[in-house]
């Protein structure tokens, strides 16, 4: 057993009601949470592996001549305002000398595995958020390795020494503050927020930095006169609840640095999704329907491979002007059926009504998984359909994804590979895109 695991096993600490405190026996112990975030992860790996790219503006992503998208940008590229999810053509206009590199996901996954293995040497209580960031609860590890700050410095030093990469580290009494601290430490830094510094640390930050505050809620807060977290700290809880309902309580707590959420080791996957970016914007419903069917089959196949069933089907649409919407439908029973996923997604698309607007991206996802041991028995016809789909999965696994195809996809309804491309943005950067198969959706 790992030394950190032994110590954790000896200390039966439960989570207390205070923001960063654990209750163990009669004594209260301040939690020590670390957030580790790799710096410009994809781009940094490319610069590490190709010395000719070092100190140059680098973009990992699609070809700017074929509607590619920026998956990650080096800090040299970010100096020009380039960020993830930006069209590659726009990135090239901002920085004509930028170097474009196609993603190498196999290498990124390998390096991610090495990073997570290094982090687990300090504590088994680790919650990966994506390939390049994770929370660590080191409350019970300080007796082995020294203070949380010392652990953070050791992690940064070892990542630099063993992987020739840099990471930013935030340390605080809870996850919310640790994440903000690591963002403030970027790039290649460490920032610790001590309990007595929490209110001051938060005061100058814009309200958008609070978890759960998106564009709509931020706009309402600004209309009410709140632009900084410090201003929000002066607002009574009752007023926030009157304006925002139950979410007002969460705003009140987070503005004061209260976050009781625990670091969750082995957090289970919360969604499986696929999406396509088209080479040309389109409102052709026949084409979109064919893509929707392909996406539904891909999602269903991966659900069955992982023995997952979900109740919620989500449609994602990105219009030509980059406005993105999602629509969801929850089924009475969990499913991994291509047919049910497709029919639900098709109904959602019909309900949206494009109204002549063109679409550049279409996505389908399944979430709200039933992980109980006793799944509700499906109807006999559903069971037969599932058996057929699993047989098709086996054929495709042996002979390739095009070996068995639905009739409507054999002819004009199919989408040629040249008409689309798929790029997964790096999670590092000011504008985060939901990670496919991510845990934070």
C-alpha cells in the first residue's frame, strides 16, 4: 500500500460544515487542496518534442485553409490573442507567422498518464478534470511530504525535470479557491491562498470567475450593480436568494470562499458525445439528418463498449455566427440504442427549427447514466434491437467502421470525410470547450 494511502486509512476524517475544514474526532483540520494545471499542454508537448518550434507561436489544430479550429495555442501565440476554439483562419490573420501542427492525441494521452501517475505518488485522493489538470486533497499527506506548498513545489519541479513541461499550481482550503489560485499562477507558477487571505483574494475578481456564473447570470449581476466579487460580498444572502432563488445561496457562499465539495477520486464519466464540424455551413436537413444518424451510431457504439446506458439525450448546434445552443430530452428508461438516441436527437433538431439559419457544427451526447446494479428490464423488442446492434459492433470492430452501414447512409445521405473535421480543444485557456466524454458536463 502507498504510504499516503496508509496515512489516509488511519485518519477517519469526515467533511465538516465549514468551507475548508475537516472534522476528525474533536479537532478541526484545515483542508489542503491543490489544483495542478499543465501549461498550454498540447502545444507545450509539441514544442518539447520538436526543438524547432520552441519560442515560436504554435497552434495545435486544423488547417486554416479548410475551416480548422484551434485546439491549443502556445503562450507565444496567445500573445496575439489566439485561443482555443478560435477558427484557424482567424488565428493566422492575427499572427501570419504562426506554426500550425496537427494534434497527436496518442502522445497527449501518454503524457497525461505520466502526469497523473506522478500526482498519485503524493495522495490517492485525486480527481482528474481532464487530460491536463486535477485536484488533489493532500490534507493527510503533509505529515509525509511537508506542507502543501512544499508538495506543490515538488510536483512542479518533478514535472519539469521528468517531463520537460511546466505546470501551474494553486493551493487553498477548497477546490473553488485552488482552481482560481492556479489560474492566477499561470504560466509556470504557484499561488497559495491561506484562509485569512480568502476575502481579499476574491474581492478584486470579476463576478464571472464564480463557478456557475455564465453570460446570462453575469449580465443580471451587472444590472444589479455587482461587477466584482468584493461587491457581491457586501450583499445579504436574503437579497441574493430573492433575485436568484436557490442559486443565490450558492453565490453568497462562493463570494465568501465557501466550498464544501470534496475531491472525488475515480469520478465516473458523466457523458459520452460525438460532434462534427462541417467544411461548409449548411441548412440542408437531409444532410443534417444523415450526420445525426452517424453521430448517434458512434455514441451508441461507445456506450455499449463501456456498458453504459443514459437517460438524457443532448443535441448541440453551432450556427454559422458561432452561437452555440444545446437542447436535451430525458427518456423514461436509460438506453444505449442507436435508434432511440437518433430519434430523440432528430426530434430535438426538428423542435429547434433552423428558420433558414445555417449550421457549422452538430453534436449528439448521452448523459445521466444509470449506474445502479438493477437496471430496469427493457421491453423484448428493445432487447432484440440491442443484440443486433452489438452484433454490428463486432463486425465493425473486425472489419472497420464502413463494413456495415445503414441504407440511408450508403448513397447521397452520407457525409464525406472531406466535408468535415473534428478537433478536440485543449482544456487549458480562457475559453473552455466542453471536453468530449468529459466529467464536467
